[in-house]
C-alpha cells in the first residue's frame, strides 16, 4: 500500500478527481440529452418504440389497417353477381376472424375448436358466429350448397360484428 501512497496523494490525481466530481453531473446530463435526441431521430427506434406505445394506448394492434383493408376487399366480393364470390367472401371472413382469434391467444387447432373453448362472456356474438361457421363448413364441404346474397350478407355481418367485438375492426 505504501507503494501507491505517492500516486494517490499526488496533486494531479486530486485535481482530476475534483474535476470529475464537479463536471460529472454535467457530462451525465449532456449524454442523457444526446441519448434522448438520438432516440427521437432514429427511425428504427421510433418505429419499434412509438408503434408499441401507440398500440398500448389504442389497445389495438398496429397492423389493424391491413386487416381493415382485407376486410373491405372481402366485403367487395358481395357486390359481384357471381355466387362463387359470395361463397369466397364467407370463407375469407372466417379466415380473418380465425386469424384474429389465434393472435389473441384463443386455444384450439381449428376455428371450430376455438369457438367451442370460448364463452359467451368473451364474445357476445358467439352463438351467431357458431352458426356462421356451420354455413361456412357447408360451403366448403358441399359444392352444391346454395347461398343467396341475403344469407351471405347476414353471415358477413355476423363475422363483422364478431371482429368489432374483438376490437379488430
């Protein structure tokens, strides 16, 4: 220890320590300000932090715009005079709803299993959604299933209401 006494007691080291004590808080604040400035100027951090913050505030996913576009495209299929487009609209509406349920963490390997595990308290339109799922299964498994525009519109409205209840639309 005696070997280091002259170094530790030297006036130069004492001066450096005093300067660090005085300038330390200013340097810290300057670096903190620089860090905050960089966070706000960085596109990557802006996207990752800002989008998560907005998602938290809105309680909706940041990709709901994509879902809404896909939903509008599905609804446009009902404007077609072709029955196949109406059937496809019902199939796509269920696919979108299933995607939302899967992302929300509802268990089950298929849409039907997810519906069976759900409770009416979780989704008020569960009974109507189950009936719509049965119509969709008829469309998929029976090529001769007859679907008119009124029934297709009602089924699409059921899926839309379910998506709204899930805060996806």
